[in-house]
C-alpha cells in the first residue's frame, strides 16, 4: 500500500532530528499543499559526547537546528514541548500537551515512532513518544470528557483518521520519496550537531547514509527510495 496525501498532517517525535523517519514524506506533501505541524517533545540537551558542551547550550543549538529543518521541509507550524532529553514519561501532563496540539491543529493523520520494536532496541524517549501519542489520539483527543478543561477552553474533540508509525518491524505502507529524497537530506543536514559530528566516518557522508536507508525500504516496495510505516486506522 502507498500513502494518500491528506490536507493536514502532524508529526510527533522525541528528539530534534527524529523527524528523519518521515521527512521525505513531509517534504513531498508540503510541496503539494499539505499543511504540516511538527511537535518536538524534548530539547535534545544530552545528545552529545562532548562533555565541554553544556546541556543548556546544546538545547539552544538544537532548537535553532530544528527551526531550520522545519523551514527546509516547508513546515510553518513547529511546536517544541521542551522536556529534558531522556526524561519523557507516560504522564497526564505529557498526554495533555499532545491532546492540546491535536485538538488545536486537527490533523487527519499523524506520524510518530513505533512504540514497540522486537528486532532492535528502541530509545526510551522514542517508546514513550509513540505510546503517549497513540493514547492521545485515542481516546483522549476524541472524547470530550477527557481533558474537559480543553473542551471548555474551546478546543473541541478531534478524530484522527490514521497514525503512521516509523521504525516498525512490520511496515504495512510505503511512501514513494523519489521526488523528495534530496530535500529530505538537505533538511536533515540542518541538524549539524548530530549529522556532522567530527567523529563520524569521513568516508561515508550522512546523505549517503540516508539514501542507502531509503533505498533499502524502496526495495521492499518496488520503489527507488521510500519510507515505511505501520498504519493504524481509526473510525472518524
């Protein structure tokens, strides 16, 4: 199966640069008129091996990198929740913040991390983000008596039609990103603190790494370059 382009899509991701899971699809869709909201959950303040770089400074760097990446992807709506890196928990507060953004932006589809991966270890923040996003979609964003304070503030319940999880062991849909792979690479290279670290292999560019991954996914679907997702549908 391939993806159908919606009018409004949201991406909920743990760290600055984690939108790599669907950045090719986002770049393709924004170019075709889809409105996209990026919801970044942490500030990425621990994403370095450099003990001379204070977490607060790194968070500032990564916030600017994320703003640049969003612009490169054609995204105007960027929300940064600002939780510390490595400290996401399944709490009512976190869930409520995601419900607020879902009800505010009212996306037809949401992209997020697969909360469970069997064949490899998954970062805890990724697991928490995927899990809490799924709960926020259903039932919390949908039902008016959940987070009734939001309902009373005018943020009406909203039904999301589908969630696409990247990083799944068993993807069910593929997005053809042959037209947008170069834009994906360009956008992700805005995250210079992550993809252009001095200790990376000088003989293998980050762009090559990204294209190799997209090519492997494409081979599974008969495409040159692809992103893959596990799709969950909800009644609207």
